[in-house]
C-alpha cells in the first residue's frame, strides 16, 4: 500500500475493464516480424523516445567478453542528425531512462545517483549528477509536468529487495522546485507519465491475493509544498478473494482521458485517465494464453498497441486504431526468430511523436539478448489501389478523358475520396483540379491535352484516409497530331 497523504480514500469496484480473447482471435492472420537491431545490452529496464532529437533511448547493463559488466545508455537514431547510435557507459547496474521534452538532456538511473547528460546531435556530455537515495533494486525515471520523478529502493540483503521500503522522489529544478520524496511503498513502485503533467504510480503485489493500488496524479507548481495533485486511485479487487493487480506496463491516451494497464492476469485493463474508474474495453485482445507485457498509445491519437510473450507463431503484438469504433482487424505480429527475439519485454513499446513508427524491444526466452524493432504504423492501414484505368483518343490540343476505379479494402472512408492529378508535359508540371470518386469507386478525369504531340504523363494520387493507405498511379499517354485521330492505349 502506498503511504502518501494524497492517496486518501480508495474507491473500489469489482469488475475491471478487461478484454477476453474472442474464439477466432488466435486464428486471425499473423505477420512474422522481420529481423530486429540486436542491442549490445544484456539487460533491459526502460526505454523512452526523444521526438526532438529523433532517438530511442534504452538503458541497461552490458557484459563484456572478459565477464566485466557496465551500464550502457544507448540512443538509436530514427531520423534527424548525428551518428546512428549514441552511447554512454556508466557503472553497473544502470536502470531507468528519461529525456527532457526538448531533447537537451538525458537521464539514467544509477544505484547512488541519477546520471545527467546534455545531448546534441548524438553526442552525450556528462553533467553534474542528480542526488537520489540509494537504490539496489532498479530505478524507474519519468519526466512529466516539467519535473523529473524517480523511484528508489535499497537492497536490504544479499537475497534481494523483499523487505525494502520504496520511495518516489522528485528532482530539484533550476526554477526553484525543491527535491523531495513524495510517497513511499512497502513494495516496488512503477512510474508512467502522461500528457498535461499526468503521473501514474503502480505498486507491485507481494502475493497473488495482495491488492496493490494504482494512483493517478497531476504535477502542480508545488506552491503549496506538494508537487502532486491526487486525481484517483484504483484497486483491481474488492475483498481480496481474487488476484490483485499484476502490473506490467501502463500508458495514457493522447488526450489523457484513458489509461491502459497491462495486467499479467487480466490482460489489458482500461481506466479513466483523470479518475481511475474502470472503463469498458472494446479493443481486440492478445490471443488466449499470451502473457501481457506492454501497452502504448501513439501521441498523435491514432494508434494503440498491445505487446506480450507468446509461443510459436502466435501473435506477440497487436496494432489497432486507438478509436475502437473503427471496426478493423488489428495488425498482428509474431516475434519468433533468432534475429528478431521471441517476445515483447515488459514496458518495451513506445511510439514516435507523429505516430508513424512503433518501437518495440524484444528478447530471447531467457531474457539475455535484446532486439529493437521499428514498425511502420502504415502497415496497419488497409490497401488502396487504382484499377481499370483507361483513356479515350489522345489528340494534341483536344479534350481528353480518363476513366478508372479507386479500389479500397475494408471499411469505406468517412468522407468521399478525391483524387489529385498532376499533368507532366516535358518540364512543365500542372496541378489539375481534384477529381471526385463515386460511391462505387469509379472516377472520370477530363482535361485538354497540350497542343504539341508527344508523351504526356498523368500522376493520379490518393492521399489515404483514417483507415486506408495512400496510393499512386502513373498514366503515360502518346498524343498524336490532330490530323491523326487513331486512339492510343495507356501503358
């Protein structure tokens, strides 16, 4: 139980918003993953995405061939400038990573402090360390609401951390925010940040029937001496007769209205992001028997991902639209390869800020090797294509007509599609008015050809929509002089 004054009053409900596997879920199409980028680390604790510096930061320990061990902070470039991989080495163990919203600083947890680096184009420069209480059980770091929060839990004996007291602390700021410990727990605490300064604290259970609590807070300016405003608390059972929360991961939706929790027993549980009330879960679940490990919403509000540990070619990851009213089967991916890993690690998923890429860390069954995968979210969109594109007589200087059909898989778009058209005549490029698409997908393009005979290119484009990927079609037309009216077919 968290021992914080802000956690006053526990509202209990009996049935959390979980998703149970539908009978046909396991039979749905599963796509095998491609090879991932093997990481040098021999452990994984936390990852975060720097949208400004375009890097995925990962913290863990590295074991060298001579058996020595050190901590390694790795930043993998996914766009922008600098070396493909930035890194810094520290004392082991290294656990937890966070980044300033502007990408200027990166933080990594050490056993007796928090390492602090300035970051510029892939280069890390050590700064003064940030004081923090001793930790022997693995820190977690979160930067939210303009403050850096961290956990501390000293190891009480050589056997481990079973009897230690955990704490959540906040670092000092240049603007006068004071460092302090804000709450305590008898069990390890996990942290997750969210939009608008939201912060989640989730305690681990110490037995299968223990009922740990999850708290939601908002970071304040701290003028009253407390940097956190309590918003809501949740326990997953009411009377202790069922299993308590078995926390694996959590993430807020883009607007902060929903908190998804990966629970080892229940799967994905949805809570109100402002009050922790149970919500109905309308997302397709991971296949039956897959142990949940990670959840992630994209910051652009479009995507929701669930990760897990499966066996064989069963899906370890599902990628779906964040709006559950879009009734489209999610993209299902299996990690089952020596060059890809076998399962999504706990807390091993994050989206890029624009939602176009999902970063996933996988491991081997033993949890000693790790891979980073970059999944393009457009792969989850339904295909679109131009078909049956033909044209009539192509006489220079005269009216010209093109017909065809835009074929869209899956659901119909919410707005009538329009096709963009460019005409290329030598070095001259002309943007023509967009062409509407009829309900049956057919369209008609009418134009007047250039006066001089020769090749004219038309580029037909569909920009895509909320459920369909973009597509393009090039039409090459051989125009003839007006004295010859023989029609030419497109190619």
